[in-house]
C-alpha cells in the first residue's frame, strides 16, 4: 500500500533530518503543540491518543490497546453485518476504524488514505464533463427501464394480487 509508506516518509522526515519527531509508530508520547511535516491543521500527529497516565504504565497501556481493539472490532463486525442486514453498514465500519485510529497508527494511515480518496472522488464528480456523462447515463438507464416496464405491461397487463371486484 503506497499511501501508508508515503505517510511514514512524511512523519519520519523530521526525525531523519534531526528535527523533533511528532508521532511515534510504537505508541510513544508526542508533544501536543507541534505538527510534523505533511501534517496540516486538520491532521493530528500519528500515535496513541491514550491519556498520559495510561501511557506511563506499560501494562495499563497494553490493556488499553486491547480494549480499544476489541471495541473497534465489535463495531467493525457490526458494520459488516449491516452490509447484508438493514443498517448503515459502511458508516459503522468507518466508525470502527475511527475507534481503532485513536490508538493504532495503521488505522490512522488507512483513515487518512480513505479521506484523501473520498475527497479526490468528490472533486472528480464535480467536474462538468463527468456530471454530463453521469446525467446522460442516468437518463439512458431510465429510458431503458421505462421501455422494459412498458413492454411488460403491454405483454401481461396489470394483474392485482387481490380481487377488486369482490
């Protein structure tokens, strides 16, 4: 996954150049007032967002991570079930990923990549040529669907499942 390595290079850039590192891929602490290379005001530095007293104790931090993972896993699995059952499946899956992203760098990188791709898709969808093409395809699909419904009604007519005459 190239986006993940891009993010790692941007985060590792300041540390390799001798500057302060803002996000630690191993769950280390980061200073809250600095921002790393490639980190905008909307993007927080990579790393754990657990409270300081939790990060200070290794056992507590590990159990915190296990708890976050299990809660995120339950939410993601509920979202996967909602893909085939009624419910907002993709929304719940991304909510579970956001829960994981509070603690795990890999989930933060996946969410950043997803946000970037969604933004790019939205920009492409606003392109006038793409909008005209999509409108033409929608109109053609509606004409075809209407023709098929018309042919079906001409061939078989409207038959109600109940008897209206009674």
